[in-house]
């Protein structure tokens, strides 16, 4: 029960990494607001948490819509006036180089992947101020080393790292910690969709596995474990950090093979 009695919000919690984070946090004693734009997925995650006798609240919302952000923030904090943990997982991928992607695509990716972290964090901080809190942002190793052919996505993930560092320093006096996680390939519906764009999805998956010296893709639960540590009081002296979780991929310099 490493998050006993904590109030948490997880965005993008309907699928993949966000889903695993929400389920793990609830199991560790948090009351989790499950935010996603897919009603079907939100309901499924809340039901799964309920079946495990843990606590969750459903919030069907688009994180790019400010009114919807205000609504789930109010819903989460109205009982206690407090928020302890925010995990920003909602995100989308985009494929294309700088030369072949229209700027409108960059606008759209930045709105979902970056602006939403800005607005949801802004809305959270007043509720964390009284006793401190933890914000965990889902960046990517593409934000560290770039990703040719995923230009808008990598740009957005680099911005998340800088936003994390900046906000960490801005709110440190209130004992609010802000960190980000940079996964390599994690086996989620988003990653599977990226394989399925290609002629031979199985070969694409096998090539991708080879980039990771540990010889496998990451699981959503691997990332949830790291998010749990960063969200918990065990990480109380850690802020502004960029935590790579990549099975050794960056070190082996195989990422862009
Ligand atoms: N899977 C990977 O290999 C990988 C690697 C690095 C970083 N990430 C990041 O981790 C995060 C989660 O990715 P995933 O692989 O679990 O993807 P996923 O597609 O399985 O889950 C993303 C969830 O975000 C939700 N979402 C998207 N836009 C939204 C919006 N505007 N409002 C509300 N919800 C929205 C989707 O409905 C979906 O349920 C993303 O930020 C992604 O960029 C993933």
C-alpha cells in the first residue's frame, strides 16, 4: 500500500501504460480518477479496479478541452479538496519527417502531448499546494535522441522533458515534485498500431525487439512500477528527473537501427 489514501489522477488511463498505472496505483491504495476520451475503455478500467476491491472514479474527457479538464479536476478534489498525484499519460503518435509533415500535424500532436500536460498540471497544482504532491509525465526516449520519421512526436516528447524540468523548479517550494519517464518500446496498442502500418508487422516487431539488449519489449507494468516509485513518498527527494526505461536500448546505441 505505497499510495495509501492518496488521491490520484491518471490521464490516458483507458489503454496501455496509463491503464497499467491506474490499476497499479489503485492496488497500492490510491483513489484513482481514470481519465480517457474513450468511454468504453474508462468504464472497463474502473470496473476492473472495482473488481479488485480498490477505488476508482470514471472521467470521460478529452485532455485538450480546458472545460473538460476543469470538470474532472473538480470531480476529483471536491470530497477532500486535495490532489496528491497526477500522471500525464494521454498521448498520440504521428509518423512523417519534418519535410513531409504539414505544420498542422505538429499543432495537433503538441496540443495532445504537450499542451495538455501544461493545462492539467496547472489545474492540479493549487490542489497539491497545501501538502505537496507528485506529477509524473510520460515522455519518450525519442525526446532524448530524436526519431527520424516521427518528427512531430519526437518534438513533443523533447518538449515534455523541458516542461518537466521547468515546472519542477517552479513548484519545488511547494514540495510538489515533477519527473518524467522516457520509455523505449512498450508493448501497448499504440506500439502494435505502429507495427501494423508496415507491410510485415511481425518482422517489424522482431526488429524492434532487437533494439533492446534485454531481448524483449517493455511491458506497461514495467513502466507502472517506475511511475509508482516516482509518485510515492519513497521518491521524496527526487524532482526534475528524466528516467529512461529502455532495456538498455540507448546505451547500446541501437535505437535508430
Ligand atoms: N508504447 C510505447 O512504446 C511508448 C513509448 C514511449 C512513450 N510512450 C508514451 O506513453 C503514453 C501512453 O502510450 P501507450 O503506448 O500506452 O498508448 P495507448 O494508445 O495504448 O494509450 C494512450 C491513451 O491515451 C488516450 N488519449 C489520447 N488522446 C487523448 C486525449 N486527447 N484525451 C484523453 N485521452 C486521450 C487514448 O484514448 C488511449 O487510451 C503516451 O504518451 C506515449 O507517447 C509510449
